[in-house]
C-alpha cells in the first residue's frame, strides 16, 4: 500500500463525511437562522423556542435522507473491501 492509496482513501472518507453530514447541518443552520431571526424581530428570548424546532427539523432531515446516507456508507465500505486485494499486492 503506497502513499497515494492512503491519501485517496482518506480523501474519499473526508468527502463522504462531508456529504453525509451536509443535510443535517444545513437543515440545522437554516432552521436556527429562521428561529433566531424570529426571536430578534419579536424579542422573545426563550431557549426552548430555538431548540425544539431545530431538533424536529434535524429528525425530519434524518428521516428523509437516512436511506441515502446508509446507501452511501455501504457503497464506500463495499468499495474499500473490493480494493483490499489491490492494496495488499501494491498495485
């Protein structure tokens, strides 16, 4: 196993991590921004007002994109297992 193979696997793992976390993070960001904007306009400073909608939105995002996330993770793992023979012989 050479340096290029290790870097390729590491890069693919980082890209996969970014792809899998993006739907949840973007959803939390958008809902958090909307709630923050609502709180600043109405001057309501309630902690649960920002937490509960964000938690619900993240749960919905996980429910909607969960199948895709699992398929991506399984595909990456399958690809790694398929590459084991070529990695061991150095080719």
